[in-house]
C-alpha cells in the first residue's frame, strides 16, 4: 500500500515532467508527505478527543473521504507524461534504454545506492520508532517528548525543499555524502548533552537530512538509470530498503535493553553512517559512467 500511495508513484510521475529542475520538483511533490504527517495526527486527535469518535468510526471515515475526494481529483487532473498533454512536448530523459532486472542486479551502482538508502532509512526508522521513549529516558515528560516528533516533521518540510533545490545545482553523489555526515552528527547531541534542546536539535537535523534525502534518492535514480527505468529500480530497491527498516528498530530496542539506554545505539549508528560514505564511491562511479555514456 505504501508503494502504491507513497512517494514512489509521485516521484515517477514528476520525473517524467521535469528534467532541469527535477530535484526541486520531486522535493516539492513530496512536501505533502510531511504536511500530512503533521496534520493527520491533529485531525485524528480532534475527531477522537473533541468529537468523541472511536477508531472504528475514524478509519472508515478517512478511507471513504479518500475514495470520494482524492481519487476523482487524481483521475481528472493527473496526466501521466507530457506527450499525453501536448504531442509537441517531450522530456529528454524518456529516451533512456530500458534495463532488465538481471542487468540491474549486476550493476554495482544499483547496489551502492540501494544499500546506502537502506541503511540510512533503516537507522532513521530505528531511531524514530524509539524517539519518544529515548526522550523520556533523558528526563523529558511525555508531552515534551512528543514535541520531538514535531521538530522532526518541521526539519523534513524545510529539508525536502532545500535538498531538492540543491540537487539541481550540486553534484548529487557529493550531496548524498553531505547528508550522511549531517545525519551522523544529528545523532550525537542527545549523547553529549542533557536536556530538551539537544533532543529537539537532533530531531530537526534528522528530519532535515535523513527524511529529506528522499528527493535526492529519487533524483539520483532518474539520473543514473533513466526515467523509463525509474519505477523498476525503485521497486527492486524496495525489499533492500524494507530489510533495513525492519532490522534497525529491533536492533535499537535490543541495544537499549542490553545497555539500559540509547546512547550506545546512537553512537554506533553515527559511526555506521560515516562508514556508509564508502558506498558513495560506488554511486559516484556510476555517475561518471552515465556522464561518459552521454
């Protein structure tokens, strides 16, 4: 369901319409995810707390609203590719050579990018799923700990626009390296300092870097493998990314149980992200290969 309704579909659609400012366009299209992540819990809170509705009432209402409101808008307004709208307009990257699954599995650039994203998103989910408990273990009350999620969403909102803008102007493999460094650094303030401010700063920086790397990942995919192969590459990468998102939340909890806190996990994850810089070498090599082919 996430694959069908999530950013893969919107990024694939956006990539077909934009070339020169593709990174920014993907960033803008994915800002809605951060907005929804911020607003939807507030809507559910209002429906449950103020109107007294239960989950059995709220979920069917949201599902019905999606079918009656969102689906007709998509069917009426979404145009799959430019030449369906104007036969005289084409997008340059649409001429990329189709790649089979076998070819992609033999491509070191595919594995470098996929594993890098899997580790980064896995660590993000591992920390995010324990963020409230981690904040409370540092002395924050439950309401204050929940505020950390808001800082994460704000960082993601700003970061998606900023990284989308930068991806059109800076070498994307170098930008990925910068994101890894910022994400690594964002995990250390709660380890080194006490209080709410370090946790909020860490959450904002995580949102700005890790959550906002989505436009860069998708922009890199279109750049390295071509728009015509975008959906296939993202689809084949999904099990790799999912493996990281399943493994690291379990590992985070296991380390916390074994050590009595989250400092060891955060420190280890920070070091892991620096080691991931080695994967950027493979991404950069694929980038050079594509540039030479052009």
